[in-house]
C-alpha cells in the first residue's frame, strides 16, 4: 500500500469518522430533520424512530438495556451529569466520592466543583504502573461514601483499571460505581453487567463517530440508579437530560457502536500487534521507557519516554508528517507536564520526554514503518544536541547538579 | 501553534552544535535551566586572547524547538563580538529575530542567561569579578 502522509497517531484525542457513520447520518440533516420530541407528526416520529434504533445499537455494545442510555453532548457532559447528578440525588445518603489522580479533567474538575458544594472527595494515588491499589480503595470507603468514580481506560497511558474488582468492592459496601468509559467503549469489550458498572460515560468521536454526541449509561435495575438533571428544560431523556436531541449525532453514535460491535475484536488484535511492533522498535533506542502497565491496557495506545530529549522538540522533528501528543509542558498552555505521568511517580524530566501514540482504524503498517524511522532519527539527532545526553554518556549523575530552577 | 520560519530553520539546521574544552582558561561555559522545567541550555564561548573577541561559540540544548533556535541564534550572534558587546545581547532581540510567541519568551530569557553565565565563567577563570546580572522573570 502507498504511504499516506501526514500520519494521524492521535486517536486518543479524536478519531476520524468512519465513512459508514457519515452515510448513516446524512439523511438526518436535511431530509429527515424532525424533532424527536414532536409527537404529533411523521417528521417527529421518523426522528424518534431513528433515536430509538440508535439507542438499541449503543445499548447492545455495552450489554445494557436501551432505556438505560441517556444521550448527551459528549463525555464531558456525561461525566458532569454522573458526578454532580449522583452527588445531588444521594445527598441524604452521604457526600463522599472516591476517585483517582489520573482521571480525565472532566472528572477531576467536576469533583473539585462538588467539593465547593460541600462534598468530600478522596483522590486515590495510582501505583507506578498506573493501576489503583484496590486495598487503598476499600480502605477509603466510609459510611458517607456514595460513589466510586474510576475510569475504565486511561487516555494518556491506556492503562485499564481492574473494573470488575472495583465494582465488587463497591457492591460489597453498597456504593455506586461510575466509570469514564470514553477511551474503552468500542475498543475493548465492555459489559455493564459482567463489569458491575452502575454509570458509564462515553462519546462518539473517540470511536469513529461524530463530535458533539455522547452518552451516559444509568443502571435501571439492581440497583435502580437516578441522577439529578443538570440542565432544566423539556424533560427529555427520562428527565435526566433536557434539550432537543441531536438526531444526526445520535444516529452516528449508534452506527459507530454497531460497527465497533462487529469489528472491535479483529481491530483490537490488529492494532495491538501494530502497537507492539512500534513499541518494540522504539524501545531498541537506549533510555526509552514505556509509561504504565503494559499488560492491562488499551490495544491501540502506548506512551513512551525518550530520556534526555524534550517532547515538544522531539515532535517538531516530524510533526509535518506525523500527528501525535506529548506529555511535555510545552504542548499545553499551563507549562506543567502531564499530571497523569507525574501521578505514576515519573520525574518531571521523564514526563517532559514522553510521546503518546494512539493508533486507529485507519492506521497502516506503512505508516508505522515510517513513524519508527522518523522517531528514531529525531531522537538520535536531538540527543546529539542534548547537554543532558552528553552528561549521561560521560557518567555524570544529573541529580548531583544544582540546577537553576526557574 | 505554528513555528516561525526562522525557528524551523534553526531547529532543522542548528548552527554551532557542539562542545568546547571547558578546561581551557579562555573558554567560558554557561549551563542554565533544569531538566524538570523542560529546558537546559549549555552555551560555551572561546575568547581569542590577542583580540579579546569571541572566536568560537557552541551550544547544546535540551528543550523545545524555540529553545534550540534561541541558543543556536545566540551562538551565531556571539561570534566575533567582544565580551562587552556580547553582554548587550537582550532576550527581546532574540524574541524579535525569531518571532517567538509570548509563551516562548522564557526560551529567549534562558538564552540570555546562558550568555551571561558563560561570560561570567570566563571572567572568573581570568581573575575578573563576577557580574551580577539583573534577574529577569522567566
């Protein structure tokens, strides 16, 4: 196959839409434009039917009942609805939430908001491989605990948390379990019943669907879970999320879930083989390290630190041809390196030196070959330019130097 | 954010990458920044004892493209200058030449610090008093 440039390896940020998804959506913009809440005419019925069908498609992928799917504008909204909605709904039961430090900002910042409203939040540390410590989780539960919020797969390092063990602990103590499934749904088998999940957020655009649409799974049986709506209005989505339904987006999410349902297994195998090949080739470089657990992780993700070169400088060497992300400070407005990598106990220097590779449905072997060469060459070139590499090679302990922090 | 042509040029074809013999009395070495902050620059000058002019300058930098470009440019500017002239290089000159955006100004400050540190090292080696540099915010 011919090599297609530029290469997109940032599929954890967003995925391109599958053309089959677009095709499914197209009739719902101009032709079938009805409001799914219009109960009195065919335009509304047509839209409602499309939404119902999509709800089935989405539910099926995660082993849920269609009635348990609440459509939202994306995973951020779903995360907010789950956390704030449970906090408000279960206020008489308690006010304590347990989460962990490597969660997505949409979870961490919603938790910060809850703290301002009088909630108590425990932020569990993760272990060096990115997994939470189950004993620490159980020990953190109090009689005021109402919710455990631990993500399924991490967006930066791809680590998959022991969801079934977490839900067992939650059940044992009568605490609800919410998981941010944004990176996992459609990538690895997720079953809300087998996994013991009470609430789960996910979005369309991480799994080859459109942006601006997502869903919150809310369990209806054993136990019946309720969340307080965070948006007032027409009482759509069983009163949990008002707002006219984004019919084309929902149709797209449904189609994306249906495709994932059929292709996830083969795709996961293909991507993990490709990811492993990329990873093993890059690990042949000296002083290159994989961040996070390599066994329990998403099939399409790897995060590697190349010591003694800086991530943004590294990306500049190939970003004309390859798109990916770095945990380096310089890529963010905050100038702080990735909090996820720091939570693993990585020094700031290693966090600055990291690259995240997110493979996807349209990644080819040729693209991986090109990427391996480009990254190897750039790392070698920048190390020739790096004073830290020179010191390392001379056997100087970098920790023995008094650096001028600024 | 897109890089300026000049930053890309210095990054792709950095000038004066390398190492001078820091044991020599006419070589001054400045090492500034910190690995945890994501940028470290080492800038070296060699002073011709006859003319008092900087005859050679080398750098090695760990950092983003703007940090690499700032140090590469600094070495270009240093060559042929006297120590006093070199001291007058201001970080804002680097910002202007490379079109650095506000978020990258610290790279130019670091380059100016590296120049001053190299000059100070040279001065101390040659029995001259250390200059106290004005502190710029990073």
